[in-house]
């Protein structure tokens, strides 16, 4: 996706990649921990969220199949995270540790370009999300969720979708009853 690899470059990347099967509700990261891995979701779905002082969870992003996930600041700067990463479905992920990713960058420099593009795309997505949260109605944010993550609402809990849209699960249920959405 973004780069073309020669067969030996693919082999070098796969040799550094690790695999993990994780069960639903597992936490891969909690606040205060340093994110030690960047994950590629091969099967399943994860989410990153922040919990406020009142205990309310605010979902930042969902990561279904073919998405990469990490707390980017915690991972690359090796700083404690303010966020959590939780598995929403039984999942299969592949991952790099930072030392292995740095090794990959040295062995196959094309991967620096690949991860730069991923970072740019992720930053664009976050900017759009912030703008949406500041300027759109709950109904518009819900429509954007459905467009961004087609089919995901049948797979994950309503409370997580509500936390992403920025509304209560009760209000989301009322919105879903509206046939125009």
C-alpha cells in the first residue's frame, strides 16, 4: 500500500514482525504505561480511548482490520500514555516493537516512507475528527462514523459508538430509531 517491496525486503519485514492472538476486553495499553508496540490489526477490532475525571470513556478511534494502532506519542517518544487501547473483538494482530521498527527502517528504508504516509494520513483523520466534534451535530457525527467505519456498528457495543460520537448510549439509541439516519 504506499510502497513496493522486493521479495527480500518483504522477508526482512516479516522476520521482524511478531504475531499475537488476543481476546475481547484485553487491554494492550493503559494510562501511565508506555506503548511498547505498534500493531497491525489482521482480524478483529480495537479502540483507543481516554477516560475523563468522571470516569466517562471518550473513544478516540476504532481500529478494524487493516489498520495500524498505537499511541503514537507514547510509542515513538517512550512517554507514559494518557490513553487506553482495548480489544473489542477476539483479534489477531501483528506488531513491531520500537527497536525492531527502527531496525526495519535501517534494513528497508522504504518503510520510513510507509510509516510517514501512515502518520500523515492519521494526522489528517484526527484533524477532521476534531473539526467535526467542534462544528457538527450529533447526527452528523454519527453519519460520519458510519461512513468512516462501514459495517462496524453491527460488530461493537453501542456504548463505544456513543463514546466516539460524543453522546450517551440512550441518545444514540433514540437517533438510531430515526429512519433518516
